[in-house]
């Protein structure tokens, strides 16, 4: 697919893999995007694809350039979903020059041991191909230390690596103007929160670096090529990386027999009575944490609760909270509750997590023994009110 003069999409779709990184579900699949610039003088391939798709990938490349050789392989990112085909590309195109920065080649050596000619580039270096001229910008930790983006100064195309990427395979079209993009927005938030979520500051730095570029098209390594929706895509990444949130509450609870869930229900009902419209309830044993994380990135409030389990938090809540903690989230408000049957631990452990997360804590934690008492009912309502009042302070 030619997406601009001499610039071709040669990526592939994966609708087989169950879990991206063996962690994150892919209900709509995922694409591994690669781009081929078949210019007058030189041919450049930008990133590769998961090695499992090499055969179809090679056919796509050959359909564009026939027997012509590829001069450069530009490696924006070394995670194997993009670098996995480097060895085979080198085998089929032995004269290809690998282009990356210093950190790229440490990983090329470690993962693939590929030898041959290399071009080591640094911030602002350029590579002319004929009609197109490429310039390189380093964007470390978006999403690994070696990541860089490549900007085609001729047509204003930003080859952005994982930045601006999203889950979801491409169904026919690859450029946003030719498709219904509805499924990709939530998948972009989920992709960001699951994969890149810890790296808010590096993403902000990268956004500032790219802000001066006259970008007319964004070619990420996952999901649609963005042309019509560039402001929306940049705005989403900007808000997510600043940990900006909408008014709303995620209630995440761990329950074994439904008693703890009843507290969650009271909290949700009271939040609604207080005028909070965005309330998302997640039974943490039922909803994959990938989706809960995306909602925690979306909404300002989190109320977490669970039963005591072996004198610790209920394991699925602990797993969720540790995933949230691993993302260094900021700008969130938290309330919590817990239960026990004969010895209490959940509320105490929840307090430790709240401190670790550094979230602003609202209301008094609710602690329930065995099943809900009239007092617990009122305490749960008070907790919900405290959260609602805190969120409403930010209404304009
Ligand atoms: Fe899609 Fe960080 O690799």
C-alpha cells in the first residue's frame, strides 16, 4: 500500500496472539507496522515485524521493489515485535546497512549478533534517499532506552516507533482517513497505559521535541497511520503522559463470596446519587487488569477494596495495585475499604499501598467484619460522598 509518493506500508496483522508481551489481551489483534521508502536513489526499510510473519512480510517488500536491493534498515526500536526480522532481512538483503544509534547496536549484538555495515546516527543526523531526506531524533524510554524516531522532511512523515501506537489489527485500510477509527481510541489508551504508562516524563520530552516538526502524517509501529486525526492522537498521548484524568471513579474490588462486593455496590450507588456519572466497577478476578489499568488512566478517582486473604490483600487486588504502582501514576485520588472474617489485614495493607502509590487519599476507609452492618452501610456512603466532593472541586 503506497501511503505517500514512494512510501509504502509493508506491515502485518496478528490476529492469533492471545497476549501481547505474554501479558495483555488482544481482542482486536495487533499490527506490526513497517514502512518501505522506495526512493529514486536509495531504498530504506523502517523497522521490521515479528519474525513469525517474515514470509508474508518479505512478499510484501518484494511486491513493492521486485529485485531491487534495500540500502538501509532503519531501526527505531529494538523490542522484538519490531526487530524480530532483522536477521532474516539481513540474510535476504546481505548488503543492507543497519541504521541506529549507539544503544541500538548494543541490542542488535545481544539479540541477533548480526554483522555487516552499520551507520551509527545521533540526534539530528540526516540521511538523504533521493527525493526523501530522513532526520533522526532520539526519544529514550519511549519505550526502551534506544528508541528514536525518524522524520521524513520531504513529506512531513514521522516514523514514530511505539509512540502514538495502539492495539488493534488493521482491517483493510491502513491510513485513518480511509477507515472507521472508532475501535482504536480505547485501544490506544489501553496500549499506552499497559505498555508505555510508566514513561510519562520521557513521552512529554519526546512530544516537546516533535512539537517543532511540521508533521503531516504519523507512522507508528502499531495501529493506523494517522493523517486526519493527528491533533487528537497527539492530544491523547499528551494527556495520558501528563496523567491528566476525566471526572469519574474506578471501583476495583476483590471478593470471594460477594460480601465485599456489596460494599462496592453501596459506594457506586452513592457516587451516582452525588452526581458522578462515570463510574466503572471492576471485579478484579473477572476483568483482565489490562482493561482496569486503562480505566485508572482515564478517570481521576480510584476506590479499591478487598477481603483479607491469608493475612494479606486479596491476591488479585494486590496484583492490580502493584501494576498501578509500577506506572508511577500521578494526579489521582484514592479511597479504600476492606473486610475480614476473623483477623483483619486488608485495610491496613491497603493503607500501605495508598502510601506507596502517593495518591491523595479521601474519606475514611471502611472496614467490614464478615458481612455489611448498618454502620458499614453508612460508612461506605460517607466514603463515596468524600470522593464525589473531592472530584466536584475540579468542576469548572
Ligand atoms: Fe511495539 Fe516497544 O514494541
